[in-house]
C-alpha cells in the first residue's frame, strides 16, 4: 500500500497536506501532487492541471476528489487515485 497525497504550499512556504489516500501499486511508491501540478487521469488518459480540492456540496463528490482543468478547458472533479504524473 502506498500513499497518494495532495499538497499545497502556504504563504509561509510550508507544505500542507490536504488529502491522503492509500492505494495499492505494484511499485509501492508514494506519489505527491500539488495544486497547479500537471497530471494525467488514468481512466481517460487526458491531461490537465490540478486546480484545488473539490468542495462541491453534491453528495456524489468524494472527499478525495480534486478539480482538474483538462487541456480542452473542461473542469471535472476526479478522485485522487486516478491521477498520475
């Protein structure tokens, strides 16, 4: 089991972890993502930029979802486990 984390850098330069999700990976490596990072979504193979943690009040949105702006301009909430660099 490895950990995927979403992090931000605050105004003081400190790293703050927003989300942590345990995921089983063959290589057992941890993966850190930052708001503003480029990423690829494994379920659709699209690339985009991480905008923020998803704060939608919609009950369908999971706590480990982040908002991704894809290269075509669309913004979607995507679960952290589907992201890779």
